[in-house]
């Protein structure tokens, strides 16, 4: 199937992007890597009036560290962040999570911010951002704002981005000394969307667990220093609070059981890895 007709804008400045979004609003689609958008266009599940290509806007690129966080621009490809020499030093959880995103071929085209924009409940980047307390930077002709990841992801492939806003960057907190990290994912094949994925961060104050694949978005909870049966009870309560549903990949009950087992494994590994 061929896409429905649309206009194409190869933007070269951020102002051009904002102008187009102001004019077209929800009828515009922003394209960076295009790994999801292009298939949606081909199946006519997306029918924008204008496609705004931002990959030639120089000011939307780059990886930098400031104020204790990694800032990843909208045009930074996933492979570029994974290959960034300072990634493991500044945020080990991201370094161990990113190889699980799709395949080398899709990471070479897909962008970090594009994954945040898609907001798939099983995707690794939204899960990592929710677990770490990351933020999404949004810009428009009216100015910029930053939204906490937990507030940005509002539902199944739904976000708090307004129609005239551009996801300009994501901000991911750097790891503090003495913090342990762990990530585990279960899927039918490596590179498939996770049936369940768990990420954990542990320090002297306690442990935070993030979960993807249950519910309509990634969720996180603080389990403190709980161990043994108390930890099992907390994981059961957390799993039951999520709106898991039966689908072709797994039943809701299977996902909850898997989350409890994978969650405990991830928490224990993060605690062992504290430096």
C-alpha cells in the first residue's frame, strides 16, 4: 500500500519546524529516524498533511552533559548514543539497556527522542527514563518546557506533547557514585518488543523498579530496602495494580507472574552491583 498524499518539508532550522507545527498542528507529523512512522504512512494508519523532516536541523543534534544529566537532542540516533564513549560512565543503566532496543539496523536509523515520541509501553527508552526520573524537553514558538517522564507518557502511544510542540531533547540523570543498576527483558526473540522488561536502580536509600509490558505505559515504584517475603508482597501488589491484558503474546496472568520473578531478579542484581 502507498501512503496518502502529503507535503514534505525538509527543515533546516528549529524556527521552520515551529512555524510548520503552528500552521498544521495535529495534521503535521515530525520525522526523525522514521522507523515507525514510515510503515504507518505506508499502511495509511498515519495521514499527515505535511511531513516535517528534522534530521537536517543542526541545532537539534548532539549529546552533552550538564546539571547532572545527559541531554540527547532530537536528531541523535540510538546507535550514536550507544557508541558514545561516556555513556557507561555517566549512566550505566542506559548502557546496558540500549543493546536490547530492536536490532543494529534499526538503531542505526531510529532516534532516542523518536522512541520517546512513540511511547510504546514495551519500549526500553521510555522504561529507562521513567525508572531514572528523566525529563522530556518540549519546544514551540511560544517557548520551551520540560516534563517529567512519568507525566509525559500518558497512555498507550500517548504523550503530553501538544500539537504545536516539538520533542527537542530528552534529559536523563547521570548515575551517582554507589548506585547499582540492572536490566532484564523477556521477549520471544532478541529485538522483539518485550513481553515484560524490568529496570532497577539501587543505592543506600533503597531501590526503584521500573516495569514495561504491563499496562498502557512504563511504570515505576520504590521498594525501599524490602527483602524476602516483604519484597515478594510488594512486587505482587505492584503487578496487580497494573492493567495487564491478554493478547496474542501472553496472558495478563502470565505477564504478572513473569514481572514478579523478573522484577525480583533485577532488584537483587542492582543491589549486588552497587559500587
